[in-house]
């Protein structure tokens, strides 16, 4: 997930309850960037993603995050997402 539209860091959700998200401690603390009730958005993280030959990948209302150069749209392929972030 991405908090407050700060795409410099994503947090993996490892569990949840009705009103609590539990993130991977290896991703760092949410305390400096998040507050109760604050905005967050899903993120789909890839090592690489290639969409080609008129294929369509829909990430919904989530970000797509991958290393620079690892997201490729070719030969009419299309990726739909809130945004593509290249780390």
C-alpha cells in the first residue's frame, strides 16, 4: 500500500482486522508517514511486467510499482492503473 500518495515507499500488508492493517516490519514504520484515518491506496509490486500483443492488464485503482525499465507496454499492450511508479 502507498500512504498519503507518497510513492517513495510502499508497505506490504501482511494481515488485517476490521479496522487495523498490519504491515511487514521490514518495510519500516508507518508512524512518520501515516495517521489514523489518513488516505492510502493499494499497490501491485512487480520485479518486471510486460504487456504485449493487445493484452490488457488492469490494476484497478492501485499503483503499479516496478524497477525502472521493468514495466513495458508493446505491440498494443495496455496497462490501466492509478499510476505507474518506477523505482
